[in-house]
């Protein structure tokens, strides 16, 4: 198995875990916050929003630019 295959499988597993978390949060709204509620809570302040944009830009530059 090549390194590329392992990385793709890792991202696929991560995507499945995120999907499972989203489904669980919608099924158990009384106990779990949704993804949008969590992001809204984390980015309440201006500095947190700037940090979120910088992290998003860094991820995009390093993983999507080729």
C-alpha cells in the first residue's frame, strides 16, 4: 500500500467520522450541538474569526494548491 493510498483512506475515514457526528448531532439535538452551532460559538469574537480565516487559508494553501 502506497503512502498516497494511506492518506486517501485517512481522509475518507475522517469524512465518515464527521458525517457520523453530524447525523448524531441532528438525532440528539437535546444533548449534542450541531456543527454550525459549535462554529458559531467558537467564532463569537473578532479575533477568533480572524484566526479561523487564517487557519482555513493555511489549510487551503498547503493541501489544495498544486
